[in-house]
C-alpha cells in the first residue's frame, strides 16, 4: 500500500544502521524526515547527506528525526555514515520494500541504457505517524532548507 498525504503510514519494518528497526511507531511523538537517495558515495547523494548532517541540530530542535534510505546494504551504509560523520541513521532497503511502497523506483536512462533507479525524494511524517508532505524528483540545492521549514511549520501546528 502506497502512503497517501494526510493518512497514517501503513505498517512497515526496515533495518537501519546502529541496530535501529524502523516502523511507523518507532519514533512516535516525533516528526520523521525520510529521504530516499540513489546510492552511497555518489556526488549528489554525498552532498545531500552532508546538508542534512549540517542542519541536523536544527531538525532535532524542531522535533524531527532524519533517516536516509537507499538500496545499499548495511556495510555500505555504515561506511558512508562513518566517512561523512552522519549523526542520523540510514535504512538499508536492499529488497526495495520501502522504495516500492513510497513509489520512488523509476526507470532512468544511464549511459544510454534503461535502468531502474531511485528518484531522489523526501517524505515528512508527523508525530502521530501521518504523512504530511512529500517532495519527489528533487534537486539537492536548497532542498534541506525547504524540508526544515516544513518541519518547523508542522511543529507550530502540533503545538497549537
């Protein structure tokens, strides 16, 4: 089942770095920023991860948890996380369950060949597990600030 805006997330379970198990209830009471990226250690994905890293304290202050998701395995994620000193966990979606659930697997053309790849996308889930915002097919520049602004406005609504 694909998550829909303003609806609770369907049941899902995924493993992340640091021995974390992600479910819609793992971070109950906190907003969750779930960002999907194509591959560890590639230029755009490294830049995006570093931008989330550099603004991480602002996300925490706004009451949000950041989680990165790609099809890379746990070993690749652990190395990527360590190399970039990422303060958040990365979900290893090697079986593409989360990727398919959120509809981020797309046909792409690479070097003239059709391949299935991850469309860079971000999803914002509120403290009660409801999908509140989604950004699909995004460009890295300025994106993290846009997500942070949405998290802050979500916090204000929940406090009201």
